């Protein structure tokens, strides 16, 4: 059995080669290539999420700030209320880009494991009694904020937690 192009069999595992993610559209455009490299500098965000963020935002031209993108991705919570008597919990909107939301969910989980700043944020909020999924949703928003900051500054992500004493 011959493995499909881009896959290499290693024992029982299948390793995906980086050549699968070589996107000719991103490589041909200098601006998109630069944005791709900047987004990849954020811990927790991988190649597939970087490509999808660039596609969903049309090169970060469709949204003015990260809060608009968070609303589009289904990360921003909205209050559930009617008048003065009915007040429910804040909920995320069900009409969202589900693919982007699922990619951000995996990125948030990876970022919590590997980024010291987000890990301390997660543990602090969970110890305060917040629900774990609520905190993961907050981390998704933080990742979107970092992506917009990196693109607007046009410089790679700098982990300031390393420099704190």
C-alpha cells in the first residue's frame, strides 16, 4: 500500500509533512506571506489556523478590530435578557463560523498547555470558580486579540512573560 502524497508512514503513526501546507496563494502574495509568518509567531496558533484566519478575514481587511472577529467566530458573549424581568446567563451566538471556532478551540487548548502566561490565567480563573469552558472561550478571545495586535504592529509576537522577574 502506497501512502497518499504528503504522508510518511512511521511505524503505526502517520506524520504529516509541512509540504501539505505550502499554499501557493499565500506564497505568491508578499502581504499574505508576511501575515502568515506573523500569525505563526503566536504560541498555540498553527499553520491551518493561520491560513484559515487569513482567509476568513480576507487578509485582515474585513474586520476593523479583534472584537468584530470574535463576534464573527462565535467567541464574544451576548447578554440574554428581555426587558427588566428576564435575565439569563451570557451566551455566545449560535450563528458563527463553526470551523474557525473549532480551530480556535484547539489552539486555545494548546496555548494553555504551552504558553506560561495563558496557563497561569487559566488556572487562576478556574481556581476562582469560573467554568472551564468559559475560561477556554476567554483564551480564544485572547488569541484573536494577539493575532490582530501582531498584524497591526507588523512585528512578531513577543512573550513578555519571559522578561518579567
